[in-house]
């Protein structure tokens, strides 16, 4: 147990106490700030228990008293209640997101605010995992030094990787960013950085970002669909990330939408990814020319930017490519809505910025494939926040793993 | 509050007490029987709290002391511990399952054992819901009278219906068994029977049956796929039936497996149901002749029996029909496994009895569409228990709604 663990009061708690701690942290996450009596009412535990548990959490530095704000209405009603909130300075989180063409490294406080971020170009599926880890850890050290925070306050490193990541072992079973299977990337980064490291599927990390800092503060269940080089999903059910029985849960990109359909880079046919991901769109566009190597992540990025512009400028052939991709993804999301009936769907990842034709076809397909029509409208939100979502996701992953 | 409600100690409990009650009932459901000290260890609440809560549950009649059984080993270790178990005689549940061609009415005790059952032929989509309710309620009264139980001990009626059932209102938004939309079937049955009535999607009810009396006693998460006239699914996540945000959750039959594919009776194209359900199989077989009316539920049942026999006897054309249905359903289940990564999948409903070619194609397609191959093998179980599953599902629904 290191010094920082002691400050956070890390020890084996009894289950009811742990449950109460979790309930209070969850309630403050959702509400932002709340008085003790509100916590008692919301959670249904006695005011005395709330007082004991919040004292512990205050002592541990996990929560703090809300900085006083002049509020005339409150003052008029008498002595203002002290409100509690999660303490953004309880520690810091390092985030690493590995994509096909870059690694994004970030440092956030525990409210998800970014203190520093760097993007390093990599050719992930050609560089060795150890090499990628080395250059990421160098950047981590640089960002921590630049931001002048105490490295002892870094609670951990959260890593997001597209593909099948075994949880909690951190073994990357299969991912397009690595040329090998079964890469123990958690271990590799942990050894090099010296920080506790947590690794998860990148879409899961996005879902955690929504849970802690986004729509998950309003809705207990959130479905996130990510589109970029691949297509992924993350699912929070009743405030909890859904991981499945073997830690492979919430995979979406390789579900089949056309049995025997287009060839996917996974080797199977008819996967959603084979229609809606960047490489699938570029593959179709190669017929129009000029042809690009869809395996070259940087060429692919540039091509996507160009194609989006062409579609938005009215090029009918390119529009039809985005329409097809949108229709396939919209149908796939309609399937997820059938299966999961979520209160909200968030579309995230690089392709939350795409051609107008993509989004209109996507919405049309979602509506056309809903059995109940207008009764089953889904609140679809486009999160075009870019790389920030990964930094917030890393912070959320570290919060989940270390704070509660 | 009626007399029976009083016997069961129904009143507004404080949340922690309710949580402890639920934890103890859940633990006894999973383990079958357990001593108080085992409950304390398993759930992580103090022995004193276990003693208080189990006293209440004993007084309420929800649990009982396990009938003494001579056990030499136990006796040899000293004074035997009294073990507690759920009390199967705490009350009774009436079940009604509406299919296209029949209504199955049952009476069970709370361990899911069937005291009486009747099947009434109906032509569900041609008969008015009120008429179906009338003949079901007549049967319910007859079964209760025949079994000589005290009607005051009937805790409720559980009804399973294929289609979109709004929960907990019991409004049937859309179902193939009714020719109208928005049928308030819960109200209709409640008025006629005088019993508290609970209504749910039939596949949800099967999932509850698995939770209370089947594989759900071993696995906290269970995926049930039902195939008969339609294709459905039910999902238990962490001991809790997953209903989705609008109560429409866990729909499977109308997810798309071939965009723009075969026409489904819902009016859309490419639904799994349009390939794997009874009517889809019969529709293909009509090309071989003799043609049957796939809208006629009884003709369809007979035709299915005949086709299964023909396939198992080696008729290549009929085998190819079952192979296609199995491939489509297996691919659809592989999609669910990708999305949900369940520890176990149960195939239930009438078509858990089908041609051998159906099951071998289904298993092949599940394996071929799994990205991780052997690492992701799914424990697929075929529950060919027939109509009993509906009776147990009704008991489980009533248990969920009244006991905890």
C-alpha cells in the first residue's frame, strides 16, 4: 500500500459500507453536488449513515465541500446547507488511446478536465506493441512534467484499444492495431510507466466517459456506438459498464447485417464494419479513384476528409457511398435498439464527424427499422467532441478502478 | 390490502430492509436451501440481521425450514444446522400463455411444480381479446376448483404474450396474436378473474423461468431465445430481467440479418423471423407443395411436424430449408453473443424440437460467426420441456411481482 493509497483510505471495507460509499459517490456523480440530507433522501439510507460515510470520503479526499457561492435565495431561507461534490483534485488520470494511425496521450483531473494532451503518429499494426508503449510512456512523463503536478497523485493510466480486450487481465486478445494476438499490453505499459494501469476496449471507455461526465449523469442506461477505422459499442446498464461473461461484451462491429455480404477485415462476411467503417467507405470510393491503400492509416484519414467534403459539395457517387454506410449503420443501431431499448444512443468517435448524407441515411434507417415507429423514437446524440472523449474515458476508467 | 397480503406482510419497507429481504430470497433461489450462517457469509450481512430478516420471511410464509432429512454425515458433526428454503406453498400462481393456435392455462405452486394445466384451442388473431380472456378465465376457475386449493392463496395470474408488451401497464402494443394494436389485456383479464394480473412478453417470461427454476440458479446472466411462430428473446442481467427503457427491451425476432432480405409479417424486410420462424419455414416449403395457409395456426403446426419428420428422414429439399433457417438463427444468436457475451444461451419454445439439420446448421453458424473461435464458445442449451416452461414462467413472474 503506497502513501497515496493510504490517503484515499484504501482497505478492505465490509460490503454494506462499500455499497453505501458507492451509492454516495454515484449520487454525487449524477447530481454534481448535493447536501447530506438530499443524499439521504435520494439513496434511502439514514442521515446518520450519510454523515459517517461522507466524513470518511471527505477525509479520503474523494469528495469535498462545494466552494461557497453567494446565493441570495438560499440565504433568504436561512442557514445555507453545505453541499458536497466529487473532488476533482483527488488525483489525476493518464489516458492513452491507441488508434490505427496515432496514439493520443492525455492527463486529466478527476472531473475529466484536460491538463495536457499530445498526439503521436504511429502505424499501430506495423510497430511492435513494446515500441508503442515506450513512446506513449515518454509522452506521459513529459505531460506530467509540463503540468507540474505531483506524480504521486496520478491514480493510474487508463488505456483504450479497439478490439477484444480481456478484462480485468488487460490481455488484448485481438485488435486491428496490433499485428499479433494475445498482447499483454496492460503489463507492458505498467512495467514501463510504474503506474497502475487499466486497459479496456475503446468503446467501453467512451461509455464510461458518458457515464461519469456525459448523458450517463441523466440516464442510468446508455448505449454508445463508436465509428472510425472500426465500429464499436459500449453499454452502461443501471450505472454499471456491461462487460459480459468473459469480458468480451458489447461488441458490435462484427455483428452480421447481411449474411454472406461484404468481406470484413476480420475474415468474415456481412459485418457492420464491412459497410460502415472508414476502410469500408474508402474501399468503395477506390472504384471511383484515385485509389488509396486502406491499410495505410494516414492515407485513409486524409481520404476520409476528402470524401466527406466531396459528398457535402454534392458529388452524387460519393453521396451514395455515404448513404449506404449510413443505412447499414442505422439498421445495425436499430437492431441494438430492438435488443436493448436504451433511453439514449450516443454516436461517438472520429466518424461523429461525417458527411450530411451519412447522418440523414442513418436516421432514416433507424426509423424505418423500428417496429413501433414513432412510439419507439430513440434519443440519438452525436458527440463530435473528438479526442477529448478518450481523455475523459481514461479518467472515468481510472475513477471506476481506484475511487469506489 | 387483502387477507393474503397481510399474511405475506406486505407493507412499505425501508430500502435497506427490502434490499436484505431480496438478497436472502435471491440467495435461497440460487442455492435451494441454506443455513442462516451460510446466508450471512454469502450475502455479506451480519448474522444478527439475517436472523431478523429470516424471522420476518418465516412469519410471512415466504420461506420455511427445510423438512428434516436423515443425514448421517451432518449428524456426525454435531447438532445439525437448520436450513431455510423458499416455501413452495407460500401461494399459487396461475399462468396463461397465448400462442397463435392455443392458450395454455396452468396452476403451479411457487417452486414451479404444476398442479393442473389445460390447453384451449384458439385462433388468436381472429378471436377478440375479450373472448380469449373469457375462455381462459373459465379454465382458470376450473383448474383451481379441480385442484382443491384455497383461491385466496392464488397470488396472481402471470400472462405471456408474443410481441411488444408495455411493462408494467400490461398494454399489448403490438402482437401477432391480436388483430388490434394497444390491447389492455392485463386489465381485461384482471376484471374477469378478480386476481392480480401481470403480463409480459412471452420470451421475458421464459427468461424468468430460467432465472427462478433453471440455469439462472447457476448463472447471474442468462440469454433465452425462443422460436416458434415467431422468434423472441429474454435476458436476465445480474439476476434482474432486462426490460429496457420503455419496457420493450430484449426484442430479437425483428432485428435485421439481411438488409433488404425476405419479407417479414411485420412488413419490414430481412428480419430473423422472416427466415427462422415456423411461418418462414412453411412459406419456403410451400414451393415444394402441398401448400398450406401459413396464417392458419393449426395447419401450420401440423405442417411443421410433417416437415421435421421429412427432414429427419433425409428429404434433401426439406433439409435445405431447415439448414437455411438454422444458419440464419445461428448467425443472429452469434450477433447476440457478440453484443451480450452471455455465459449461457438457452433455446426454448416449440421449435426447441426441430429437425436435426436445423440444430447442426445453427451450431455451425454460431461457431463460424464468432470472432474469437474456440475462445468464445457459448454454452448453448436446448430446453425442449414444451409447455411446462410457460407455467414455470408464469410462476416466476408472479413471484417477482408479489414476493420480493
